[in-house]
């Protein structure tokens, strides 16, 4: 009867034909992550995925091709969820291939087999797409009039002529505030503006919804404080008009962003 290591290698070669990494390396990779139990039939599915990860980390071209065929559809899934362009998806594929399979410490080697490989890669793909979408759309929040209209509604009698006459300074202050955000916070706000819920965002980032809610709260506070600060600097907080506008904008930032960030 074949020994457990032989069983594992045989199963892996059926799942991933053409892998040319020495069997001893494959078995060692599995045991280092799952312990000796990783060679037993109960953990065979995870062990077989670890074999693929090991071969990819060693630069085996057959393994890399098999991984891309089997799992890179998750990049397209992430792009659809983020409403990202096909260009973003293509760039994400390139970035993931580079980070996962090349260099002195390829990221695929960090897969530990505690969960399934598809879920692990889905998190990586989602992060890559969101990072690139944020870079591609860095100015979307700044230039998009609907967010400014949320902050200073055109039919609001309170702001009236101030909104029309000072729309430029308000937009400039808001642009500077958005530019100061981290890529993650900017992407989260954009996704919220596009209709994503906190549960959607938590799933995309692979975190608990409470963690995502904290990120959003920090982003909201950062936008509010930076907008007020930049507007004051641009208009001069010593004028009654600037002080009035600051109060109006600050209150609407609170209300509007709270609405956007409600999960």
C-alpha cells in the first residue's frame, strides 16, 4: 500500500498535471504548514492545494499556468463587484502574477492551507482590484458633482448664493481633503457612493463588518475635518461669510457622509 506522502503526491499530480517540483520539496511544504496531519486523507484537499502553491512558489511554469486557469477568474469577479473597468482587471492580473509568483519571496508561499485556496486568492484579488481602481479613479470623488450636490444641495435655501458663488472653493477644499485620504479610505468611500453596503465591503476586504465600519468612520472624520480646514485656509476664517459656509458645509458633511456610510 502506498504511504501517505505517495498518496498525496499522486493526488496532486492528477489535480495539477505537469508539475516538476521534487516530491520531497512538495511534502516538506505541506508538513511545514499543516503538520504531519497534512499527509492524511482527511486534509487531502488542502494538502493538494498546498502542493500547487509550493510549485508556484518554486517558479514551476506548469503550476503557474494551472493556478491562473483555475483561480484568476476571481479577478474578474472582484472587478465586477467593484464596478471596475476591464483595464483595472487586466492590470490587477499582471500585478497579482508578479507578486504571487516572482521575486525572492513570492506571495503564494504565504498560503498556509488553513482555508481553501480560492477564498485566499479572492481576498488578494479584491485588494488588488480596489487598490488599482482607487488609483485609476483617484479624481472621481473630487470631480463628481453628485457628491458636492449631496453636501450642498442646489435647492437648499440656507446656502443659496453662497453655494453658487463659492462652489469652486468648496470643491477645491473637498478635493484636497480627498487627496489626503489613504487609498483604502478613498476606495471605500467611492464604493459606498456607488451603493455598496458595509457587508459588501467587509466581504471584499476579507474582514469583519465591525472592522470595515471603523475604517469608514475614520474616513468620514478625515474628510470632514480636512474639508473644513482647507476651506478655512482658502477663504480666510475671519470673514463672516467663510464662517457661515464652514458651518453649513461641516453639517452637511456629517449628514451626507453618514448617509453614504450607513450599511
